[in-house]
C-alpha cells in the first residue's frame, strides 16, 4: 500500500512539473502578444516572477521545517530511551 502511494506521488510530481512548465510558457506567450507598452509587460512579468519565487520559497521553508521536526523527534526519542 505504501509503495503504491509513493508511485502515485512520483507520477503526480512529474505531471505537475510538466504543467508548471506549460503555464510558464503560456504566460510568456500571453505577455509577448499583449498589446500594451513594454513598461506594462515588464510589470506583469516581474509580478509573475515574484509569485513563482514566493511559491518556491514557501515550499522550501515548509519542507525544511518538516525535516527539522522529524530530526528533533528522532533525537528526543533517542534521549528518552537513554534515560529509561
């Protein structure tokens, strides 16, 4: 059961990576075909870059926090077992 869940997560991760690339390409095409001055296109592009970098930062911080919690729990269990 656990192995099946991991395989599903890997496939989902691969699929979402492809979707991310597709949406970035669509955004760039949309900006290229937009009938606005270059200043407006640059504003939209920088807003998009900001949102994407914020999303990556949130994911990294959340993952690091989860890993720190797991390490802390392992160390806490080891200390507790030594005391018993």
